[in-house]
């Protein structure tokens, strides 16, 4: 199942925005769905292909950058590895659906960070293949939802809408998901910015636009932690002057915790590279395993085909032999029928001959009888005359 009829569409967005629910509704899959504050999608996962308007569609579920169980570093490494690895194997995306909850009261920092990372992953040239899909309309009054929709169109999403992206509503049904996907299934597959950077330009993931954005966010977090540490140090100095040992120990623990967090943030770039390599290795191993499985299945299929071909030839041979036997039997039956017909005709001719002989004999007998009758009559007439003559002579 390859070629123009096979397309891939990625589903992105914040955690809890309904990505997996959308995918399950559209494809009939049974991916686990988060029912609480905990994220459920912790790996990039693809559905089995399903038919839509004559196309074989594969949907790709991605975790959000606000995942509760994985850091943004882990998420970027995972998504980057998947997109680059599949791109190296010739797979491009026909479109991307970015899910957004219309029920959100405002665009908070998490939503903004998710969307910023989304922009850096896609780049500017692929925005015509992007759909912004708002969902969870049943959780808000229609007039409030429409007001938020207008705000999103005119403010938060205006930049990408002006560059070719489109904004649609998801009504929470399979029909609605398919209607949305139909906007993408005829698109020309495009190369995302991160795919171009990692594969075509051979950049390190930290050097990509998405990697640079993550580094900026991490640096901001580190600077905030350092500011907190500076303030904590001032507070601890005051506690030392006041000989407040309890407060000093509490502040000391807080400073230690912040130092650990700062150290961790400083190591995130190195960890991003390591996680990216590890994720690619895992994907490559999965792809190799799948290819090996397909190879083994191909060998089994080839063996079955060969067996079926042998059986077909044997059946054809038996059918030919059976046809030859039936043909010979028909010939024998025809010959037997001909012999019987010939014998019947010969018998009929012999019977006719015998009948003719009989008629001929009967005619000869009739003639003989007639001749005998005439002779008898002639003989009888002479005798009477002799008797009459004798009587006359006697009387005289």
C-alpha cells in the first residue's frame, strides 16, 4: 500500500486537547485516552491505514509539549526522531491537524508554548497543509464558543491563517472527523521544517528551529531559577543575621533544590541530543523488525504462491487428462453407436431382402398354383368326353 493513494496526517496539540479521541473516531483505532489530568499519549503512534474517499489514510498521534509524564526535551527528541526517520524512508505528511479546546478560557503559557513549538516544527512553507481544529464545543454555550472562535481567528491563530492554514470545528462524531480530513487527503505531501533541517541540512537537533526554541525556553526557566536562588540567598543571609536556624535550614534546602534544577536545565541540550539519538535507534530497530517481519511474511507468501502454482498446474494437468479421457470415451461411444447403427441398417437391409425373397417365392407359388389349376381343369374335361363317348357306344 504505497504511492499516491497512501497518505499520512499528523495530529498535534496540547495534552488533553482531544487528539487521541479524534484519531480513534476517525480511524476506528483503540488508542488509550486520558480521562484525568495525566497525559496518556507518551509515544508517537500511527494508526493502521483506513479508507477515506479512495485513499489509504494513516493518522499519527503525537504527545503534547505539556506532557505530564515526559519533559519537553523528551517530547521534541521523540517527535523529531519520528519525523526525520520516516522522512528518510520516503514518508511525507499530506497535512497536520492542530487540535485546540474551545472550552479553554484563555490562551495560557502552556498553550502558547505548545503552539510556538508547533510553528517551529512545521515552518512557514507547509502552512497550507495545516488545519486548526477546535473541539469540545459541547462544553461551552454556543455564543461563548463563537466569541472565542472569533478571538482565535483574529488574534492567536491569525498569523498562520493569513499564510494559508484553515480553521474548522470538530463536532465530536466520526462524520465530522472524516469531513475535516477530506480537506487534506488531496494535498501534495510536504517536507516539514524540522525534517529539512535534520535530514537535508544534517543539523544537530539542538540547532534546529524547534531545538533553538526549546533552548530559549529552558534558558528562561534557568534564569528564573537563578533569580529565585539569588533572592533565597538574601533571605538566608537575613536569617543568619537574625540567628534563625530553622529558617536558614529551610532556605538552604530550597537553594539546593533550585541548584539541582539549574544544573539539570544546563544539561538539557546534551540530553536532547542523546534522547534524539536513542529515539532514532529505537525507531530504526522497530522499522527493521517490521521489515524483517514483512520479509518473512513475503517468503511465506512466495512459498504459498509457488505451492498454489504447482497445485494449479497439477489441476490443469488432471483436467487435461480428464478431458482426454472423456473425449476418448465420447469417441468410443460414438463408434459404438455407429456400429450399432450399421448393424441395425444391415439387419434392416437383410430383413428387407428376406421379405422381398418371400414375396418373390409367394408370387412363384401363386403362379404355380394357377398353372396347376389350369392343367387340372383341362385334364378333367377330356375324361368326361371319353365317358360320354363310351356310354353312347354301349347303348348303341
